[in-house]
C-alpha cells in the first residue's frame, strides 16, 4: 500500500467511515485519523505508528456541540475554556462515555478531546459523521509532521491517504489540560495555546508544568515521556554558542540570528523577527532539515520561557532526551 495524496475531503471521509487511515492537516500538526468508535480502525493507528497501547489518543470532533457523544461531566472551567478556545489548539481530558473503546483511552476512565481549527479537518470530521481518533502522524517518538510530505516521508506504506491541507500554521501540538470534577485544571502538555491565555480565562492552574518522567515511571499522561519528538542526529542543548561545538559536522537550530553562521555545516534560523509564533510554526520542519543535513551533531539554545516558548522548550528537551539520559 502507498498512501494516496489528495485534497478531496469527501473521498477521505469515505475512507475513514470504512475503517481506513487518513492523515490530515490540523492547525497544530498533521494527525493520523481513524474512526474513534471502531476498535479495529484504532488498532491500525497504533500499528502504523508503532505506538505502545499504553499511550492514549486524542478524539477529534467537528463541533463543540458534539462533546456529549464522547465525554460527560464537563466541569465549569472546562466549559469556559471550550467557549473561549474551541475550535483551536486545546485538548481537554474529561470523563469518557462508554461508547469510546478502551484502546483509544488506554483503559483510562477519561478521554482527551479537541475540536481542531483547520477548516479542512473540521469538514473531514463532519463528513465522516463520527469522532476521529488521531495522534500526530509520525512514527512513535519521532519528529512531528507539519506538511503532507513529512507524513509521506515516514508513513506512506502504512496508511491509506494523506489529505493535504498545506503547512500547519501553529506548528506544535495542542495544549493538553486535565479537568477534574472538583474544578481543578492541570497542565499535562504545553502546546499551541499558551498558559498565559488559559490563566487569563480560568485563573491559576492547579499544576503548571508537566514533569519529565523517565520511561519506567507510572504514566499520568504518556506524552510526558522523557524521549520524544527526536531526530536521529544527536541533539545538544547549549547555554552559549561561543562555548559550544562548531565546525562543518555541527548544525545549529537557532531562535534568532547568530554570529558567524559560516562556522557551521547547517544553520536554521527559526525567527529572524524574534517572534515565537514564527519560530513555533517552523520548528519541526527545521529540525527535520537539520536531521537530513550532513551533520553529526545539532546544537540548540533554549527559547524564552514564556508563551509558546514553553511548548518549544518542552519539545526541545524531549528531543534531546535520548542523548542527555546517558
Ligand atoms: O495537536 C494535537 O494534539 C495533535 C493533532 C493531530 O490534533 N495530536 C496529538 O496527538 O498530538 P498525540 O497522540 O501525539 O498526543 C496525545 C497526547 C499524549 O501526550 C497522550 O498521552 C495524551 O494526549 N492523552 C490522550 N488521552 C489522554 C488521557 N485520557 N489522559 C491523559 N492524557 C491523555
Ligand atoms: Mg505525538
């Protein structure tokens, strides 16, 4: 099987309805979609990604009004977040309805739900007529895809179709929040919606930082794995370019312009304008280009620790995790 690349939303919806796998653009990253209510279809997602089944999937809806089909007991802060930020890069973990298969939720009593903002994604879900389970459309643990070609590069033989919706405008995955019955809200994964925006809406979060756990700790949310989003090339986070390795075997992932770019084998400047939005939109594609460049080491600096910078630092630390654990 080789995935077909298309912009035909109706055809893609028909494949989803019949239990097939369709990768599709969202505003965050490309998702690998399957009918969330059919266990066999969901099983194909885990197989295609080689994703361990302890790692639950996000269920995507076309409209917030469909929430009751998959989740129940929506606490007040969650309601306010939905009104403020859906459709958009926000995933809420809520008590699940029995109709959602255990495979989707890894046996948890909760389900992660979001309404994506990309018009093509919403049209796809609406036409398919069912909730769509979709993790990011990359092999497990690898760099997330932000273009249709990124999906084809690694999953073309495993899936039926890629719905080309252009390059993702946000560029990192959704922010995941756990909403408890007592009204407390906890951050499980920083992402495309910033903590500042969330706290301006519902007040201070009960917990603000995902803890980076090692592979053997009990999983609160398996997205907390210390190694994730990883290139094959060694990645090192450095404090100071001047004291860091250089040379033609070294690639640089930089937020803004650097001194002496000629000292390196490859340089990716994410945001010459210093905008975190621009850097986020370009982050995963730049990491892929460096991974494909003829370098043996990629060096990167931390981003400013506010706004989207938090999500970028989280991805950077996990991408480097494979090498920093020793
Ligand atoms: O932006 C996104 O969220 C993208 C696009 C395609 O929508 N999707 C995505 O899915 O990033 P994935 O599977 O790569 O990440 C899902 C995250 C994981 O960290 C998973 O552990 C967490 O959500 N998650 C899913 N269900 C959960 C649950 N019931 N409780 C806690 N965490 C959950
Ligand atoms: Mg992912």
